[in-house]
C-alpha cells in the first residue's frame, strides 16, 4: 500500500461524527467520567517528556529497560524515573525488576497502555501531512 492510501485509510478509521455519536449516547454521569479521564490523561501526557516516552513504547517491539529509554531520549534519570512511576501508577506500563547485578528493570506496556498507542500512530500520520508553522499552508509534499 502506498503512502497516500495508508493516510486515507488511517484517516477514515474513526470520524468526528462517530466520536460525537458515541459521546451523545452516554449518560450525563458517563460523559462526566469520560471528561474527567480525558483531563487526567492530558494532564499526564502534558508533563515533561511524557509524550516522548510513551511514543517510544508505542513503536517498540519489546519491553524497554530504564537505561535504553534514558539513552535514547536523553532524559535526566530523576525525571525519567518520576514519569515511569506515574505511568505505572496510571496503569499504562508495568515494571519488572530482575534480581541481577547490576539490577535490571524492564517496562512493558499494559493492555490499557497499548490501547492508547494508536493515538501516537495517528499523530505521526498527521505530522507527515502537516506542520505547525503558521506561515505555511500546513500541507507537506514529499
């Protein structure tokens, strides 16, 4: 499948109309819970390096070690540690510690985390087609 066909297929998966219809089918209480969850998710994703870390997991085909993430993204260890703890607490990642010398820790995306990963694919597809530079028309040509 060529790039244009992939972009078209990806963009047609869920439309705004589909999302609106689903949202309108929810009770007021359910809508409020969804809004709370979305706000909490955006707050988490808006923290320093959060998007870069989760994006790395979204495109990885194996568990990632703390040291791999740190060196790939060049994030300060204390910041990375805090973000990973937050992702584990939110249920997006799980942490496995191995009793080895030196200690080895791996992080795995959970089912809940993996369910978020198509968003990263969509954002990358969007970036193929668009730029944020307001002086341009927003369309890229390759």
